[in-house]
């Protein structure tokens, strides 16, 4: 059973939009940092620059989009109304934005004070969000796969955040902890139990709705979120207990579940009724293919010794993984943002003035141009991992261009909203006069 959408419960437009508009700034910073560090950025996944880049993407770009989406999705899809959503959004947005910037700076400098400040900011922001979302979901029956997925993904967010804050605390306060082991667990929880689980829960609604596809199969939606969370939990227990064989098998199962979601999504998308794919569908397709490639590379590296000894494979896998997530999130923004602007303008106009068509909120030509720039930057990043001396600087420039274009597109949608509101105000004043 699919979730029923209740648009009258949508939060103020400013609540999710502050997250959406901030996300491109972090991607622009990624490009700037790539240019600043140069080829040294791709020496190892453990260099200060690589860790800073990773967290600008995850704690910056991805977290902004995902929390913004949850602010919107919880009341509309699950009927879970966050108390004072605009206040919650303001507090969470300010805290995680500052926290992500401090965390990136901390990795670049390894200054303990910066790690401590990042922990405080991120802990405050995430604690407020998780508490507000959990309270909103309290008592909401799990009548659909989407609602179940949202609840389980919130658990995934909580554990991911706890592990990440523990790691940052260890660096800030010089705690004796198994950092490499915890880092792998942090990545596993963040990748599957939080990001993939949330993406799947949202996809059950937005893919059929916006891409005109059949619904996801029942056998998949009934158990995927529970299987993802349960498998990650079992892997964590086996890894912490030191059961090497069980941990390796369960880690493979975690990766296989992510690959399963990507494969099922591609199959559903293949049956779209659209005669011609739009930018969103291209973004989703590239993202799912990228996720499958990342999963295949991980499984191959842990199966074949020679590949596992190749020092470049973790970086290549990371670029495929995070490039895929960024792609699907931009694709979602290109449907969610025009739809939200159109929906809110319907309420603003109240029959006095027709709301602009969604295609006029965000022009197709602008989306397609930005999409080409994004895919170009993604391809250059992959090449930069393999041949950093030749491709790292073009990749950095391309990242900046693509995300400046994304920012411009999002701000243009905000501009349409503001201009329409001014027209309605002028119309009301003229009628009153």
C-alpha cells in the first residue's frame, strides 16, 4: 500500500528550501578544495584533503538535501507534522551548516579545537532534528512501505551520527578508539541504513509519481528497509565481536542490498510511460548505474586479492558512490522544487491569479544544461582518480561550474515564487482600492 499524500499539511516553503539552496555551496567548496590541493587529493582515502572532501559531500551536500527532503516528506507522505517546522529547520540548518564547515576545516588542519566545535554543532543540529522527527512519527501507524522506511531510516541516521560524532570526538579529545574499524562502520551505516533506506522510502512515492512508472514490486517494498537495517546491525555486531568470517559475509550482504535497490529501481524506471526521458530520469539512471558499479567494484576488490591490493580502488569506489548519490539528489531537486513552488503558489493565489506551470518554474533547457555539466564533472572526477596529474584541475573547475549552475537554477525557482507573491499582493491592493 502506497502512502497517501496530504499536501495541506506541507510545512512553509522556507523550511525545506533553506537546505536545498545551501547544498550547492558545499559542492562548490569541493571543487575549490580539489583545485587548491591538486593531485595530492587522490593519493589515498585517508589523507586530510580526501577526508575533508568526503565530509563536504556527506555532511555538507548530502545531509542538506536529505534533511530538507525529510522536513517536507514527513508531513506530506507520513502525516507526521513536525512541531514548529520553520523554527526546527532554522536551528538544524544553522547548526549542521556550521558543523560541516568546521569538520572539513578540522580534517585539513587536524586542529583538536575545530573537531570539538564541529562535534558540538553537528550534535546539536542532528539531535534537534532526530528528536523533532521522532516525536512527529510517534503514534503514526506504519500503513505503507514509505512510512516504515522513514522510521527505520531515522534510526539509521541516529546511529550514523553517533558513530561519526564518536570518531570526531576521538580526534578532538585524543580518545583511544579503533578509528579505522569505526570509520568503516560509520560508512556502512551512513551508506545503507540511512542514505539508501531513506532514498528507497522516498522513491516508492516519487519515482512512480514523477517518472510515470509502475509501483515498486511488493516483495521488495515489504522487506527492504527492515532487511537493510537488520543486516547492517548484524554486520556491526559481528565486526565488533571480532568474528572475521561472519563480518566479511555480512558486509557483502550489506553491499548486495544496496545493489538490489539500484537494480530494482532501474527495472522500474525502464517501464516508464514517458516517451522521452527528462533530466530527472537521466539523473536517476546514471545514479543507479553508478551505485551498481561502486557495489561491483567493492565486491570484486574483496574477492580478488590482486584488485584488493590496488591502492586506487577505494577512491574510485568512493567517487562512484558519492557521485551517484549527488546525481540522484539533484534529480530529485529538479522535481521536488518546481512542484513545491507550484503547490505553494496555488495557495497564495487562491483563485485570484493562476499559478505558473511547473515547467516555467524551472526551465527544461536550464536543467538539461546543468545536467550535462554535472555529468561532465562526474566523468572528470573518475578520470582524476586514475590520472590525477592530467584531470584533477579540469575536474575541480567542472565541479564549480556544474554547482554554480545548480545554484542558479534553484535561485531562479525562488525568484519565480517571490515574483508571483508580489503580483498577488499588487492584485489584492488594486482590488481593495
